C-alpha cells in the first residue's frame, strides 16, 4: 500500500532533519544570561515569540539581531533569562502568522512581538492571545484594530510623503515617476503608497505612471524595476516604499544615474553602493535593528518593570546621503552588520 | 486428519499456531487497511512530540503543561490541517479520475474574496444571515470555478494540468482585480461561526476539525458507496475500457472538477471565517500542499487509486511534520526539504511497489 510506504517515507524524511538537542526551548541568545541580583537559574524565564513577515528579508534578520541583543542585555540587567523564539515564516503569509501566534501561546510564550503581513488575518489570533494573558506588541506593520498593547514603527504615511518630497527635490519638481510598492496586502506599505501619492499631488510637474506590486524578494523587485523601465523608457524617478530592489546589485549596472533617480526606504549595507554611485542619492532608513531591540525593551518594561508603554512608539527615519554614509555605515557595523563595505567605514 | 484437527494439541486445547491462525485474519485485515501505515506514523509522531516537546508553566493555572500534548495545540494542529484536508478530498477525487487540479488555491482565494465583497455590500441584518450568505457565495463560486475547469478540460481536450495551470492564474487575477488588492474584513458572525467553541471552552475552536472529518467521511462514502464514485475509479483505472462500457466520461470529468471546486469553496468559507479576513493572496501555493496530501495519502497520479480518508490523514501528517519542526525547535527552513523528501520518497516507493507487483503477477502467470 502506498499509504504505508508514504508514511514510512514521512518518518524517514523527518529523520533527515536530525534530532532535537534538548527538551526545552533553546534560548535564541545562545548564552546564559548574567546575573545582577537574584539567581538567574531560579528566575522564571521570559519567552518572547518574534514573528516578522519573512525570514528571507534582510531587514527582519536585522530586527531579530536587535531583539537578541536586547534580550542578552536585559537578561544581564534584570537577572531574568529572556529568550527570543523566532517563529517567522519563510514567506509572507498572514494565515501562517496567525497559526504561529497560537502556537507560541500554546507553548507558553510570555509575549509576542509581530510585524503583520495581513492585519485582518492576525487580528483574531492577537485577540485570542491577549485573552489568554499573553500581551502582543506589533512593530513595522501594525494591526491597529487588534488588542495589541503597543506599536513601534514609523508613521508610514508620513514616510511615503518624505520619499516623494525627496524625489521631487532631486528631479527639480518635474518628471514621470513610478512607485515600487511590495506586497499589496501589507497595510504599512499601502499607507506609504498613499503618502507618496498625496505628496506627488502637490508637485504639478510630477506624473506618477503607476504603482507596481511584487513579491517581496530582491530578485522579484529588481526584475519588476527592469520590466517597468523597459516599458516606460522616460521614467525619471522611482519612489520605492521598501528597499527590496536595492538588495541586489543588478540595478547598479542596469540603471543610469544620469537618467534615473531613486529614493527608497531602508538603508542596509547592500543598498549603500547605490548612494555612493548617486543612483539613490537619498535613502530613508528605518532602524530595523531597533524594531527588535526597542520591541523587546518595551515588552520587558511592561512584563518585568510593570511600566506603562505608550500605544504608539514612533520611530523617526534616518536620512542617509553621501554626506552621512560614513556615520550610518559605522552605526550598521555597531549593530552587528558584518557586510558593511570597509571603505564606507572610513568616510567622515 | 483434517486441517482443523492439526490446529489442536492432544489435550484438545487450541495450540499457539492455531491461535495465531485464528487471529491472523483480523491482524491481516488491519495490516492491509489503507489507513494503517498513516495512522501508525501519526501516532508515532504524536508520541514522539509529546515526549520531546518539553513543558511550560501555564500562566492562568500555574500548572505544568506539555508544550505539545495539550488540547490547544492538538486542536490547533487539526485546524491547520483542516483547510488543506478539505481541499485534498476534492483534489483526490480528481486525481483518482486521472486528472489534476492546480487551481484549488486560487479557487479558495476567489471564493473568499467574492464572499468578502458580497458581505461588504449586502451586510445582512442578522448574524445568521451573513453566515448563510457567505456560505452560499463561497460554495457557488467554488462550484462555478470547478464547472469551468471541468468544461474546459472536456471541451478543449487539453491536459488538465495545462487547463488548471491557466485557471490558477486567471482566478487569482480575478480575485486581485475585484478586491483591488484589499484585505477585506469579514463580519463578526462569520468569525463566531468558524470559531465557535461548541462548549469546549475559550480559545478551543473545533469547528474546522469537525468539518474536515465530516467532509472526509462524505468523500469516502461518495467514492466507495455510490455508483458515481465507482465510475470515477473506472475512469482513472482505464479510460478506454470505461468508454467501451458506456460510461459518459465527459460528465464524470466535469463532476470531479465540480467536486474539487466545491471543497475549495467550503475550505474558503471556513478558513476565511476562522481568520476573519480575505485577500487575493490567500492560499497561495496551497495547491502543492493539497496535492502532496493526496499523494502521501496514497493517491496514484496516473489515476485509479486514492482515498478521501487517506487524503485527510496525509494532510494531517504533513501539518504534523510542520508542527514537529517547530515544536522540536528544529530549523524551520527544513520544512520544505522534509515535505519535499516525503513526497518524492512516497512516489518512488509507490512506483517500485507497482513494478514489484507487476513482476509477481507475471511470474504467477508463468
């Protein structure tokens, strides 16, 4: 019977993944926290489930690093072991995120930190978690209608307006521009697109030829830019509400900085050559490291220190240009990015 | 001395050999049952996860709770499987007929979006009205999409892989255009229906799991207890022989795609209600999980063999493997590798088994 064989195959395949190393949750920080009053061994650990949109997006890997750094620091400061449980799906899927919130609660997580791929899909799961005594905080992309206690991130509409204002300035207030918009279901990206459009309406010489959605992977994003560029050769500027396309190197050779200007959100190491080359003279960086870092800090404020946390904690974007390339590069290196080009670290 | 005599010891009591022989038909039947292997592995995984999952202190009761063996996780795992499993029942019927349906994920998305848009416009007064309207719309869209697939396969005489590959994109495109990419929130009554605790207590939602069991049972009844179900097996087993025996193959083919659309519509109704919103990207890539569930459940892609119950068990097994990766804190990126390996190994073993059986048959004839 194939079903019997299939079952055996499933068992064999499961064994391919190897055996677990221990019975209990492995601390993501990887090290035992230092004590500062009280024995950490005796203290009840605080387990924070972190669910970003996609584990293949570098900004969320940076957020994870920030969360783990905060967990390590705060473990030392509070004497309570703090564990980050990384439950981010490989691809964006609000339904999977909702399932993982439930899983985190079922397995005894003390709090959830999430960036919502689809606010509508996760709102029910967030409310269930809160009803079962597990506080939820959102970062980057909010679920404003849910019972989450706080949101940390930029004002997305304002960020969209800033992107367009910078682009209009670079283009001298005229030209045809396109919007690179990522996943059409992410509420934060939609608000940024609204901001871009509303700001563009203030510049009579700016004409938006279209808003282009794509799978949020670097290759898909870059391919979309090239496709649109081939269809509209007279594009003068790109307003990118996320930095996906600049995570590849391909646009460095495919686009001419004398003909096209880009203003994009995010400024990770792979995007910095675009600033240097003048193709993206302005990047508006979200400090993605701080998503995790501040998120975990606020959760500990609420759970451990019993402090009141504001419902919205605003993050101000950082303007990265050729003048600030050096200081921003050093900041990235300090946050643990090993791939920052050495030459940028030497800049003023 | 008769054969029966040989099974008695001199004192007249049944010997060990005789007891074994007496038990053997039951044991043999059990061992030969289509579900035995899958159930064995599912039970093995349940035990393995229960032992290795570790435990945590429940915030509310202060008691130690196993991370896996608790009612929340078990029902959540069944719920996660239920949406695939319901679609897998329909997809298995298509596979048994010798076809394939790649569009089930898109049918799910379109049925969900249509339901969301209708509920947004119609906003029926009572809570039950919204649930009924949502159900009717989701099922109607599923049936229509299935009928379209079936009619195109029959009328155009193009391989169903190509037809459903095309409709997979077309239907998702319609969902995108009609929703304008919006995520549409559903009325609370839909959520209350899909997340009704049925007296089990807060945060325990057994409705999708129960629907999965009912639909699998209905699917099994259809396939094994009705004439139409036998016709599906006949078509998949030997289309030419079925034609010569007078079966109306076109009607059977359209029927199986309609059933696949129906199950996708039902899954959309339940899944969308459970998660409380719909969007055009819902169920992206789910067709592969659905087909994988059918194949792991023993369906033969060349047709003629498959089981609705096994498809459900296949879906449960795949979700359990996914769950185990997370519960055991393995690297979650192994999920695709493990599921992929399970499917490939299952199909390879299936083909080897078929070759072995054919060889034995040939030797028997000699």
